[in-house]
């Protein structure tokens, strides 16, 4: 290789390294600012959202799953959450929260989601107020709307099995 070509390659490599370093630094600064921001604590307050499809009222815990109707991952996460929570009345209510959608969802959008209730986050509370960004996460609330925590579907399944085992043990069962 000739000396001018080697010199050009070194300059190109140095410029590329500088761009990667600058990009990583800017990303780190943005991430740090985002994490340092004081987010509003999640609270299930129906007055902050728009009802798309109502369902049979349930008492007890509420599992809120943020979904985007155009995202196949969201639909599968919601379906997994439905399987995990079970189907009888003592299990949590499953609520789909349509997020990141600028237009008002139709009733048909709600019916395809197969949740007990479907709500639309028209004011972007989930993202801009609560600071959440993970589609398919399960935000758990008690019947009064108090935030209990956030789980991935696999973690929620483990917690549900543990709670049901505790319930069976308290009733005098074998915990299965």
C-alpha cells in the first residue's frame, strides 16, 4: 500500500472512531437526563384515559398492559398476560391501554385485543408522565388504582402462582 492511501485510511478510521464516541456520549447524556427526571408515579385513574371498550366489572387487582394495535409483539404480550392471569373471577382484570396512537381507536381495535377493558392513552400519560416505554409490560394496580409494581409477563406468572399457592395453603389445601 502506498503511504498516502494508508494515511487516508488512518484519518478515516480516526474520524469513524470519533463519530462513534460522540454518538455514544450523546446517547449516554440523553439516557442520564431521562433517568434523572422525576416521573409521576403511576396510578390507574380512569378519568385520564379514554374508554374504547368496556367489559364486565371485576374487583381486585388490575393488570394494565400497554399495547400499540399495529405491533404484533404487543398483541402476543397481551395474549400471554391473559393466559398467565387465568380466566375466573378471582384473577386480575386485564386492561389493554392503547398507546402511541394519535387517532382515536375504533371499537374494532378494542375487540381484536381481547382484554376485559380497552382504554386509549390520548394524552400519552404512560410515556410522558409515568416514564414507561416497554410495550407488553404489566403494570399492576389494586382495585383503588394504587400502583403495585411492574412485571414482565414471565415474572407476573411466577407471582400469580405464588399468590394462588398461598391462597390454597390458607384454605388448607396442598398449595398446588
